[in-house]
C-alpha cells in the first residue's frame, strides 16, 4: 500500500495506472490527466484540478493520480506547496515516462519509483528500402490518432530498420530524425511529424 506521495517512471502510463489502481480501493482513487484528444502533457489546468481535489475533505486516505508523458513547468510549480504539505489523508501519485521532465523541486518532495524496463525495438512495418506513396498514405490513415509516445517508438523502429538493412541516407534525411524527435518533444501533432519524416525517406537517395 502506498502511504506517501510517489513518482513512478514507467514505459506505459495507462498500463501502470491500471496495475497500481487495481491494488487500491476504487472509491479512494482520483485520476487527473489531460483529456484533450491527442494531448499527453500535464498542464496548469490539470494541476489546478489536482489542488482543488486535494482540499476536498475526506476521512479516509485518498489517492490523487497525476498522469502525463510530460509535465509543464508552470503546472509543477503550482503543485510544489501541496506536495510539500499535503492535506490530511492525501497521497499524490505521479506517473510519467521520463524523469527528465520533472523538476528537481518536485523530485525532492516525493519518493521516486523507477519501473521502466528496457524497451525492445522492433523493425518498422513498412519496407524502408522501397517506400511508396500509397503505402505511406495507408499507414498514416491507420495511425491518424497516434500518441506522442507511440510516434517516438515509430521513429525508433524506422531507425532500427535502416541500421539493420544498412540503408544509406543523405545528410538531410539523417537530420530529419533528430528534427522529428525534437518536434514530438515540443508537442507537435504526431501524425504531421511522421508524415514529413516518411515523405523525406521516400525521396530517392
């Protein structure tokens, strides 16, 4: 049983959320995350909801889950006081995929539980050696609601396939991978990022 505020670093937020909540009383759980479609970032609005929920009196222990692939700095700063001096019976549980997005001031106020396992990268589903527009279009249509985290996994699987088959790329094409990752970190629309990357790779080398 979790008794103090804890930060969980995990591979899969939803899977970990289900695992942790399954061990807790359902009536004592509050889950706060960005519900906007395609958004995985915990923002100030979610932080304000969490603080409001924390100050709703409860005679039993209440677990407030804060979930996001990344956390806005202003959201974290607004949580500092309530994390340092949580109201009676309140336990905060933060679930995210990277410790790097969490401020040192937050880390100092919670226990850190690193549950991340080594990720197995699989080969990309499309044939990188002979990409065709119709295949790219079909793939993007099937994955038009892809999340930021899944899009990152796709970029990694493309890199893996390129290395495995010793495919030679131009400097521009190589640069497109670092650009894609940066754009995903900046919360650009994942589908747009993958579209640009795949079209760049389709150009004859």
